[in-house]
């Protein structure tokens, strides 16, 4: 398919080089590689013949071929058979011709690339040397056995010939009884004695009648004439090897007498004659056997390499492609992105898309239909590709499209086109399925310079598009909650809790009836050793994503109650308010922990207010009601924070044991200029009072807003008009100088009960 071809591209192409011949076993240097580009290449280009032979192989073939031409055509005596000489000569001539042309046609048959990379040299060398070693071992074994058999057979044949000669001489002798007569007869036989021969006549007792006594040759004569030896034992022949020669011996009976003619002959070593006669032929045969072994190894390596190449291609395809859709997978996408980033590509865009409502399709029609849908989407995206674009499946219902060479606006337009392609109906189980997708874009090099960062940022943009139903979103730093700074904060937060790097800040809450500060809201800051002072918006959301929100809440409660105890000992009846996270409302141990801290610091429960947002309450209202009821029973005050910004239901709200409602600052800030905000503030005040709750307005920043809230009957106010959140020392200094002093302990207790008509029993 087009998608497969485009998807693989340059990333998936491989070349498995086949083994070189024995002459090319050493790793080619730059000269050997450059040799493929010499003038011979241009010389034979017109004949469609490209050199495939290195210079080392060329020299080896030229020398070996010339030698074979010489022994085949010039020195024809090496082979007794003229056909063998011609074959050897033709073989040598073929090698000389191949060396001159630097091209071997058999290389093509064996699949040899002499200028390939040397990654397979170790295995190639082992295979070739193994074949050569086996061939050499076979030659040595059979050559050695044949050599000794030839020595024995040759010696016996020479001895047999010498025996025939001795028998002829013995036939010319007559029965004589004395040695002088025998000597005369021996001289009459047609025989010319030489230095290498010895002739003697012996009687039945083994005594020499003529010539030297046989006792001088114990290894030849003595065993033949031992007492009791049979007549047949005297008529034999043989040979004895000496260091410098071979001693042939033969015996023959003298007709008509009991005498025996013994002849000895000192001949040349049989090995010398064998080497002179067969040495060159054996050498040529050994060379041919080794040559055949080499090419046998090459042909075998070719077959093995083809199977290996097929297996490697299958494994590589499996490793780099998705088994369901056949598209490139995440690994190949990483590889392609890395190649583009490492090259001279000016810009490219990565699109990561995730199908919307795919789980519904899987659950409704089954996973088989879901798989067919994914296959259809992969095929449709592949057919929509243009040029060097690439589509990959990252896993599940997540796909990626790589678009090279487009700027931001053009890439965004291309992403919209891809989205439109997916929106066309898919016929599935008799139903036309309309699929939509959320797309995230990351642009190289603006949003990242390596594959990992680009994919991560494209996924961040995709998740943002999916969460906010935006369809297609390009990455920006504002969307990314996973910056290095945030990861650093998350990693250091545990140590911050353990090492008391957290600092509580206090913002006053002023009672409008008494014109005094009745309590404080505890707001947390973090003095990070590297990043400096961090606000709660920097680390509280990260703590809520991890398991640290519970120990963090305990730390704040402990610090707040400790400070409350200190103020009470100083005569001030200031209450403390602490914010709770939605995860705190799922902690069944929260009431127990709060009770333990109140007991530890000897602070009355009424001095502690726990603030909960509407969103936290509505996440699990039944469980929240259970936890809040336990806290209310203990006497702890409960407050709904940021009222009006969440999705609370009055059905649940009226059941909650809350004693206070805080109007969100966003309504208070513009209530003097925005009639809608003014109506919301007024309505919230009426609602809170009618429910028996105190109402606190946040975000008071000027005297006019304060006066308007006083007129509307607001119970307490809080905002920058009075003070920003301050650390404890500065807050206490503010209390000493402000016109809103802290409530004394006795008066504070009275103030706490002044709104008793609003508090439900």
C-alpha cells in the first residue's frame, strides 16, 4: 500500500551483505573501498559490466590463474590426461581474464559484494576458514593414507619385478655342488653386476656358497632360512626401507638342486619417485579441492544470508510496524524524527491524534469491530498522505502524522484536512460510524529539537484539545503542565514538608459589626532553596495529583492550630481558617486527625474553620456529607469557599452542616460597576442568611466596596483593602497599627455566639 511505502521510506531499508571470498577476508581500508571507483569502472560501464573485485582479489587471481595456465598449456606433462591439462588451463585463463576485467560473474551468482561494509566479516571468516580447514584435513588424512599405501604397493611391485629377474637368472643355473662351479655359472648368466646389487647362492641351511654371508643382512636373509622353514618360505620377495634407500630382495630356487638364488638391490626411495611423478598433480588437486571448498562456502553463505536477510526483514518489520494496521509504530516514528532532526530539514510538524468516543464503539460493537475501525482509519490516513509525509500508530486509538517542510499555518491547515478525512463515515456492521479526533500539533524546531520532546508536546496539545473539545490545538508553553520546573517542584515537595521549608501566611478576616479582625485565613508559601518563594498555585495542584496532599494538609493544620494557641495565650481570640482539598474529603481519618491536633494544642473546635469548595463537595456529595457531619459534630466550623463558581446543587447544599459561605472575589471586585455581579452578591447574601449561615465577602480592595457590603448586611470581609497575606511577624505588626485590631479573647467568644440565630442546631 501507499502508506506502507511512505511509512517505511528510508527508515526501514536495510542491506544484508553477503560473504566475500577468502581473498577479501581482511577488513577493507579506504584504498580498497576507493578502488571500486577507479578507471576500470568507467572502462566497462559501456558494456554494463561494473567492477566487483578488490585489488587484493585481483592480484591473487592473476597470479594463481597464470600458474594454472602454465601447468595446463605450457607444462603439459603434469597431467597424463590431456583433457585435465586443458581444463586446468581454461580455469586459469578464466581467472586471469577476470583479474584483468576486475569483474567475476560468479560473484553475482554467489551474491558477493566485495565493496560492502565489513559487519559480517567475523562470521564470514569463520565459515570460510572452517571449510578450508575441513578440506585441508580431508586432504591430509586421505593423502597420508594414500601415501603410505602407495609406498607399500610400490615397494612390493618393485620387489616383484626384481623377483622375476632373479627367477630368470636362477633358471640359467645348473645343479652344482661346490661354490667355484656356481660362481662360474653365475658369471655366465647374462648379468652385469653393479654396485647397487648383490647376488648369492645359499644352501638349504642358509649358508652362502657364493657372495658374502647372509648374516651381514639379518633383516633380509636370516628370517628366510631359519631351521625348519618350509620350501615355500624360501621363494619370496620383499623390501626394507632404509634412511637413504630401499633394499629390494628376492629369492628363486635353482632348478634340480636344493640351492636358492638370493639377490638384493639397493633402489632409490619410493617416496622420491612418487613425488617426482605425482607431486605436481597432487598439489594442483589440493588447490582445486580448496578452491571448490571456498566456493562451496560462498554458495552456502549465500543461501544462509538469504534466509537471514528474510528473517531480519521480518523481525525488523515486526519491530517497526504495528501488527494490527501495518503502519509504522512509535519506534519507527522516533527513528524518522531523529533522522529529520539530525539532518538539514528546516522545519516539520508532528500531529498526534486521538479518536473521540472510540471506547463507546468498542463497548457497543465489540473489539473486533474496533480493530476493523482502526485498520480502516490507518488505511484512510495512509491514502491521504502526500510526498514525504508519514503516518504511524502510537498505540490504542492514537495515531501520529509527520508533515515535513510546512510552516505553522500550513501545517495547521493540513491537520484540519486530516481531521476532515476522518469525519467521513465508516461502514461498520451495517452502521455508518462517524469518527472525530482530537489533534495536537508540535512544530520543529520551535517546540522541540528531538523526537521525545516533540511527541510529548504534541500529546500535551492533543490532551488539551480533547479535554476542552477544541478539535485541533497547536502546542504552547501555557498548555504544558509537565515542564521541568513543575517536575522539580513535585520532586522537592516531600522534602519541603519534612524539612519545614513551608511558611504559613495569614490574611485577616474582618467582622463588620465589631470593626475588628475576628480571624485569619491560613495561606501557604514555600521558600524553595533554588526557585525562591512559591505561591500555593505553584505546588498545591501538584500535591493534589500525588499522595502528598494529605501530609501537606496535616502540616498546615498543625501550624495553624499552633499559632492559634499562641494568640490565645497572648489574649487574642483569633480563629484560623484552613482550606481542604477534594482528596481530603475522601480521607476517612480526617476527623480523627483534626481531633488529635485540637487536643494537642488545646484549641476549642469553634476556633477552627475548614473551607471547602463547591467542586470538592459535588465530587462525591454523599461521602463528603459523612465526613463533614463528623467534623460539625466535633464543633468545627465549615465554610463553602468561592461560592458561585462551582456546580453545587441546592438540594445537597441545604443538607450540608456548613456555618459560613464565602462569596468569590470575582463577583466582589466589579460589583460596583457590573449589575450582574451586584445581583449575585446580593442574592448570595440573602441565600446564606436564609440558610442560617454567616456570609464572608472576599476581594474587597476599596472603601466603596466595603461600604456597599456593609449596607447589604455582609457579616465579614476579606481582601487587599485590609492587608495582603503576611507571615506571622508582619501580621502581628499589622495588628498593632491597623484600625481593625484583633478581637480580644473574651470579646471573641462573644462574637462567635452573636450570630447564633443563624446557626442551625
